[in-house]
């Protein structure tokens, strides 16, 4: 879902960089050094998942997993995705230097929206809510990013109206796939390492004494 160089207008590009700086500053506040290894690992997952591109009009479609990044990193999803976008641009030329800001807002913003949806699980008491809201977060991340991309194209010029609609529609099937993937990942991580999930409330189970074991 990277937009390429030479497509967007200068005001849109400037707005993208301004938005990236603002969102990065906000989401990186009070970052703990202990967060860095976790962020590095998840950034790598995002980086690898985004390497396979399928051209779609002036953009491209691929598995993004920004929803998974939001589910695991929470607010730190934005700097992680921003770093992934920068590395993809420098190492593989995906997108381009001038659109790093727009691509970061587009993908990182989707990751943040996914996190906000993921946090809604605390308001519900349903079976397998982590799987359900993980799936909703995965789909939301893609749809939100697609909307940002469409707005960027339309804002650049009316000639991109048709392309914006086509690109947005093309990402709905990807949203379904990512919903399934992120939902499954959330359920798996809940079983093997629940503390890695963003905002996961840990339930303390006191150890059973030998006397209590004998009574049972």
C-alpha cells in the first residue's frame, strides 16, 4: 500500500511529513528502553510482510500487518511502522523518499486505529474476545490506511478520483485476509505469551500451598 514518488502534490507531501513528525513525537513520549527489543522484533515482522508487492494502479497492495503491530505495540506501533517504511525506502526503494511522510501516516495511522479497536475488548465479556477484536483490529488497520491513501490521491487532484476508489476497493479483500491472520495471531499469543499483547490485563493466580493441595 505504498504510494510512489511523483504522484502526490507538494502540499500533500508536506502535510505527510508534518503529520509524521507530530505523531512520532506523541507516540514516542516516555519510551522505556525495555520497549526497544520488542519494537525491533515487531518492526522486522512488518518489514518482511511488506516486501511482496502487487501493483494496483498508482499504488501497490500487499500484506501489511499494521493491525498486528497495533495489537502488540499499542501506541508504539507508529514509530515501529515509520522505521519500517524508512528502511523499505532506503534498502528496496519501495515508495520513495518524498512520500515517506505520507506512507508513514497512512500505515502507522492504520496501526494506531487498530490499537484503539483492540482496546475496546475490555468493554465486552464475550468468549474469545481477543480473537474477535484482534480480527477487527487487523481489518481496521487496512481499511484506515486505505482511506488515508484515497484521501491523499483525491486531495492531489480530481483526476485521481477513479484511482482512489479503485485502490480503496482493492484493499477490502486484503482487510479480510489480515483480519483472519491477526485474529489467529492474537489468540495464539494469548495462550503462549499474553503479556506481549498491548494493554493485556494480567490475572495473578496465587500459588497453592502444600496444605491446600492435601485438602483437595
